[in-house]
């Protein structure tokens, strides 16, 4: 049983952050040279793809009517 909802947008961001970290770690280790600005396009692409992924995930969950996407009525409506 899952303890929390799976959010694939966060997974995408994590992959791109890990790639940026590997690029800088390789530079620090002397394996290759990474320019300081090289990670900017990687991060912009990662954030863009994460946003698209999160939007698609939300649209799919709203269409299917899963419990995570349902909104609870506010307290004012129930009184």
C-alpha cells in the first residue's frame, strides 16, 4: 500500500537535478570540463517537462475521477 500519491512530475525534476549533479561531480572529479552555464538548459528543459508531466497527470486523474482529484466541500457549504 502506498503511503502517498505518486507524482511523476517530481520524478522528472529529480532525474534532471541528478543529471546536473552528475555533470558538476564529473567536473569536480576531473573527468571532464563542465561550463558553469551548461546546466541552465538542462534545468529549464527539466522544469518544462515536469510541468507538462504534472499537467497531464492532473488531467488524467480528473478525467478518471480518482479520489485524489476530488475536492472536499468547504466548511461554509456544509453548514
